[in-house]
């Protein structure tokens, strides 16, 4: 068996997260705190249980998908789905001409505004990950390297 682990923007680790904690982080934590936080993002990941006889790495993050959540602007969130060494982001089909910046891993990055979602969408995708451990297909996901933008837009600034 496995379960979901949530690491919020200040690094607090919560096994088996619930809607209350995630909703609080999305709606009550000021966006500038997300932007200025050293980690810069929250993360949901699948973790193998300690006594799982089928686990290759008990108690460790499995090579399963990871959902990263960042907040580059007030009321707008970036969702980043990592799986099989590839990264997907929501994309509304726009031109990707306007960008926002955010911090992640101590570096500032740019992301097209057309890839940002509101807090309710972010929460819905997060809850889907917690309950299903899969990508929520109510959002249109596009591989990061397939967005209609210059090739190096994602490199740290």
C-alpha cells in the first residue's frame, strides 16, 4: 500500500492530508509568503507504507507522480505534474505571451500566465491527487516542453 504525503510551503510534512489543511494553504496563506518562502511551493507525493511487502523502498517516496503547487500571483496557482522525468502544466490554450515569476528551490522561474489556475481548481486537482493518486483530467495538461514558447523560458532567471 501507499499513501499521499503533503509538504506545505514552510516544509511541514503531513501524511494523509485532508481538505482543511490544503484549503487553508491555498486561501489563507498570503501569496507573498508563497513567493518569498525558501521552498516556494507545496508538494503532494505518493509514499510507500513501511510494512508494504510489495514495496521496493518502504517509507520512501516511490517513483510515482508528484504534484507541485506554487503561487506566483494573488489568487493564481501553478500546478506542475511530474512523472516519468517529464513535466506537465495546465494550459488554457492561450498564446503564452504574458509571464509571471515565482521562486522554487531558491531560483526564480517564469511561467506563462495561460498556465495558471484559480484556488478552487488548484484545490480540486490536489484533492483528486490525494484520493486517486492520478492526474485530474478536468484540467487540460500540456507537457512543459510542448508549450508555444521559447525553449529556455523555464531556466532559472
